[in-house]
C-alpha cells in the first residue's frame, strides 16, 4: 500500500427524479441532472479545484458521468466506467416512489430481491468487488462519482458499523468524502465480514 493514496468519493448531483423522490436503478433510463444538480456539480468542482486527481471514475448511469464532466471541466484527466458501483437494480420498483420501495424493503430480510432486481446483500457484494478494483488500480488520487448507497455502506464500514444498517442513512447530492487507502482497506474488511458465510 502507498500511505499517501487518497480516494475522493462523491454522490452525483441532484436529478429531477431525486427532486420527485422517484427511484431509478436502470442505467438505460435517461435520468440527467437538473438545474440544481448542475449547480451542485460546479460547486463540487470548485471545492476540489486544488485537489490532485489522476483518474475520474463514474458508473453506467448518465448522472454520474455528467457530474464528473462538470467537476473535471478543464482538467486533462482520464475517465473509466465502473459498473460494480452502479445504483441498485430495482426491478419491479423502477420508477416507483422511494417510500413505496422502502416500505417493501423494511418488511423483508436483506437477502430479499424485488422481481427483476437486486437485494441489499447482492449490492453489498457487488460494491465490495468495485472497491477492491479501485484499490488494485494504479491511480493514486482517483475521484469516484457514484450513488448514495455505495458511499453510505462505505461510510458506515469506515467507523466499524454495520454497512447496511449503520448510522449513516443518506448521502447528500454532490457531497464528497476523502478516504485514505489504509482506511478503505479496513472498511472493505468490515464489509466482507457482513456477507453471510464470511469468516469472522
């Protein structure tokens, strides 16, 4: 490990779906930033203006790519796509209200999948894989624009709490966290231990 490696993670800027509390877990659905989201992305870019960034990472969702483009405007930084950090596939709840999906989820175990979608445990395993790939990548100062849930799971694991049910329950649009390489590796250990059947 390189002790000076830092990973900057941010949720994408606000979308019209966010404003209406509608869910989107299908990257083929064209959900873009709204005016507030573009402003949030510009402000994020201003906050990161003096931060070294040698790689931009986005998911398959247009809102993450759009946010990254705004943040890195004027910088010659290579970009890569990381599907493992995609938002949750919602299946039958695609386009549903956040409240409707959460009511369904609260009444079921974490391994439950909506028809055509993923469970919270499915996405935890996928996010572990995505963060492992970031650790293995040669970039020393990547900026990762992703979604609420992968950052939330990571933020809980960073403090040793349950990634799925820890105290961090939401991540605001276009807010960033900076994670040292060693802290990311420790958080990944916490996340791995949360997977059923993992060694204690």
